[in-house]
C-alpha cells in the first residue's frame, strides 16, 4: 500500500534528498509563508486578484507581486505595502 505524503519533508525524503537539501527546501517554503497565506485567504474568499485589488485600492499586478513575493521582499505599514527589491 502506498503511503499518502502530506508534508514536504516526507516528499523530500521519498525523493532521496539529504538532510541539508530538506532543510533548504523547508527554509524556502517558510520564506514564502506570508504570500502563501494571503493567496489562500483570497482564494477561500472566492475573490480574484482584480477584485481584492479594488477593495484594497491598488492594482491587480500589485496583488500578483504580493502573492509571489518572499517574506523579506514585503514590508507592510498601515498605509501601504512596499516591495523591497
């Protein structure tokens, strides 16, 4: 019987990655936690990027950038979201 894989660490182990490679994968995933959570929240609400952009008084491309950014590229304030390049 095949075991259902539910975690990236399990998949990395199954694919034969060593501990250093698994750690690197986990770090990369953790570094996208903010954008991943925002994407999930938007999707669960049933809103498109354009619809959420309108609600936030910004552009669809800004929402796209936010959803694909890494944590260290995002700086948030009460007034706006800033992308660090």
